[in-house]
């Protein structure tokens, strides 16, 4: 079978079971209420499985990113080390439920722009809903972006975005890092909403080049104006993973106050879905989503949250999503803050 025919057949298998509303052609290039509801019904995860990655040696863990490589699942995540800063970690699983930490992939460097902060995000993961979840190589390398900084403590400003790579994403060994950040609040093209700090990124490989370039970076960033700190979600583009150009003048997602952060982009039928978390513009911290036809204009979901505080282990915060569908089950990985400290938990679309 030719490559193009195989790809079309694979997409057909993945999308065959999706609700018809996801493929409807809306009037005036707008997302309909029916489409929003259909997405919610497809992605909702009302059954909380519990904590799957506890604190390590009493130290907080955070920010799950899940991908498949060969025959195993892997999770890139962050550990807050000795109250000094972030280090990048790797865990593995055979079933998405039981996880084993296997080592560190980004350690403290003790000097330079990323001396004491390195929080990784998996890049170029198959973003099709119900797809393979495989991490994809580009130029013979497997890539991550990471939040980096030279100050000690909990996310001290300013933070910038770095780039690193490996030849084997299943190995718990140090990634090779590009020496300088790829995006910074001090860049000449930094937008008004990102002048203080850049945070979490999700880089996808859009082979159709919807916005003119194959690599799209969705990120949340902070600005402080009049003493008020607000995080919003923006977008940048690249041809080579190294040189990035901001897209547009304004954020894609702006809820006016608090935090809109940690975006994850998924392709549903003819729609794009952005999972992200909200905090402080509504009570607590929670996961929600937005929907787009063109990656630029987004309709925000205003119905029930995908996950929110409800259990002893997440009674304070339930946020920072990574959502996949595998073998007809939706797995919603998130950061839980509660009785077990700061850890990583899982919610599901079905009881297991």
C-alpha cells in the first residue's frame, strides 16, 4: 500500500467512531454549540482512577506528558528538587495505569541561563485523537522543549523556552541541549502578554502546514500589569524546530485574569481541540478545553470542567492536562494537589 493511501486509511479507522457533529461544516466558519457538546461527550473523564505517580522522596512532581515509543508508554514530567528548582524526569508503563520512574533527563546545570530550572515537554507526539501516541523523530532526533531559568525557587521570573534532543527517548539519560533559549520574554518580537515569563509549551508537527509552517508551538506566558499577574496562551511557528516566529499580536486564549496554561493540542475530525487548565478566574484550578477550525480562532467550553477538585488527593488543585484516547478509553493525566502533596493522577472515561 502506498504511503498516502495508508495514511488515509489510518485516519479513516481513527475517525470512524467519532460523533458526526465533529465533521459538520459550520456556518460562518464558527464552532457550533452541538460541536462543543459532542467534543465534551467524547473527551470527558468522570472516573478518577487515583494517584499514579506519587511524590519522589517527598519532593513534588508535576506536568505529565505521555507518549509511545516502540512497545511502551513513557511519561516526561518534572520534579521540584530540594526546593531549588525543576529537573526533568522520565517514567515508563506497559498499560498507562502503572508507572515506574526510570531516571533524570534534564539535571541542574548550576550555571547559564537554565542553571536551576528545566521543566520538559514532549514535542512532535502524534496528536491525532485515538492515534498512535508515538513520538516522532525529526532530522534523526527526538525533541523536547523545556521551561528554563537561572534562578532558584518555585518558577522565579524570568523563565525562557529551551530546546533539547536525544537519539533514544526511552533512555533515562541527559538530553543534549541547545546552548541558548529558542524563545524569551526579551525577544524583539515578544508580545505584550509575554513580557515577564514563558511557561509550558506543546509543539506539534502539522504536516499539512495549516499556518504555513510545519512546527507549531502553543505556550502560556505571563505579563504583569498594574501589579496584576495574568497568564495567557500564544502561538509561534518554525520550519526547523530552532528558529521561531510569533504568530499574531494577541493571545489565542485569554480569560482576563488568573491562569490559562499548559495547552495540549489534539486533532478531532475536522476540528482542533486545545486542552488547558484554568485557575483563579473561576474557583480552584481545573482542566477545560477550547475548539477551533483554523488553530487561530477558538471557542472556549463553558460547561462542566473535565477534571476539578473532588477527592482527598486533589482537593486543592486538579489541573495541567495530558489527554489521550487508547483502545476506546480516554486517559486524562493531570497534576493533583491535596492530601498526597503535589503528584500526578489519572481520570478515565470508563471504570477500570
